């Protein structure tokens, strides 16, 4: 579809109603198989997202089946970190999935803007994605396409996983299996490159690649062609993050490298294990995460600690400067201070008294 065709198709869809209740408002994203629209649910009076199969794929039964399977797979999942599937419908022969509308940006957009993130941000986002994957894996669903574009950073602070378009349902036939390699090459596990069986550890590898890119500002492997890029991970391990950024904590370095192990048996066994390992790399993040399970914004953006000691020191310095200024200015008050401090002949001899203990210094409590 050309850009002109896409614009014409978009214009034609504005204000159309899907299933008699979802009024199409505006396109908000587009991918290889589908486009995403914001729509208004006129029955419940709320904004939703509608994922609509591109017209050129509407007649392909294999792609329609895969698209339908996304709705089936994701509808099995109920987790605050997974974008909820609300309904399915058909628009002029095109499959459509109605989803929860998440306002914000993708991790891909954020990385394009910032290149790399701080370790505390990497730990928080990674732990939230691992939680979403753990929920999917418990339901028997393997995502198979974890990448920054499928991780949403909502305006209210949530980290969410979306797009189960090539998901594998473990107790169902693999209808997504074709001769082509599925998934985004930069994040594929070696077993996906080989076309072998997949399980939860396949998603763990992909999340490891995302963690690596968040931390280092580049993916774990680089190559001239997609084929060379896919093969590189089968024959060697990536450069350690700590070799690129020496400031990377050792335990975070080890956690990411284990997630990126070429052999599934050498990776973290479950997404739960990976999440625990991530949080253990930063005890302060773990404490924040436990205190704010219902407030992900507080974890993502912890409040800065107040530096009372610095404020107290500044007050003392100002007071000293004022006294010195009075003395140097020759004011009567300054002279009185000077004369009271200077010894004179009339000053009586000091009286011997028992030595008093020096009071302990008082430090302000951390904020």
C-alpha cells in the first residue's frame, strides 16, 4: 500500500463504526501487518484502540488466522502489565481487535530520544516486563516478539507489554510456523533463528537483548545484513555491558549476560527468576518496588532525598560571613564583639572546674 493509498484509506475510515459501537477517530500507529486506530466506544463511553489488519492481507487466510490468534492468545491473559483485549470484529472483511487504549509512548520511541537509560530505569522497566511475561507464561502463552516497540510506557507510569501477534499458545498447534523466521531479528533467540521449539526462556533471551540495549544504547549484536545478525548470536556471546560502560554494576552485568546465554538451559529458568535477579541488583529499587506495588510511578520516578545537612551548612556559613562583615565594617556592635573576645588586664584568672563531656554531634536525619 502506497502512502497515498494509506491516506485515502484513513480518510475513508474516519467516523466509520465497527460492530455498530466503535467509532473510528484517528490512526495512531502502523506496522507490517496492521494499523492501530483510536476509537470511541459509544456503548460504554470510553476511548479504545482498534488494531486493523491491512487491506492487502485481508484475503490471506494464513495471516487472518494468525491475526485472530493474537486476540485468542492475549484474551487469555489478565494482568495490569499486559494490554487488555476487549473485543474482536470485522470491518469490510478486515479483521479487527479492540484493545485497551494506552496513552504514552513506546520504549522504542524513548530509546530513540535518549539512546540509553540509567541502570535504575533499566531495572524498573525490565522487572515490569518480566512480570508481564511471567503472567503470560503461566497462562501457557509465549510472546516470541519482545522488543522495545512492543513495550509501552504509559503516561500514568505503567510499563505494559502488547502485540501478541506471533504468540505461541503451548497447548495449541503452532499455526504461526512458516518457513520464515518470525520476530524482530535484533532480539531473536538462537532457537528461533534455527526454527526450533520455543518456551518461556525464548522470551527471556529477547528481554535480555532489550535490557542490553536500554543500558548500552545499542543492541547486543551488529551486522551488515539481517541474516548475518541472526547468525551472529548462534556462534558467539555478546560483548559484556561492563566492557562498554564500566559503571555498570557487576550483578546487573551478570544478570543480563545470563539472560542472553545461547543455550536455553543456561538462561534464567523463568521470568520470575529474572525479575528477582534484576531487583536484587539494586536493593534500593527492590525496597521502592515493594513499598509501591500499586504506585508504579513512584518506582519509576523515586522522590529525591532532601539534603538537610547541606542546607544547615549553608546557614552556618552565611551567619559567619555576617559576623565577619560587622567586625570588618567597624560598627559599634562589631567593636563590642571584638572587645568581649579580647583578653584584658582586668580579666580574672580562670577557675578550675571539672572537665565537662563534649556533647555528641547531631546530624540531621536523612529525608
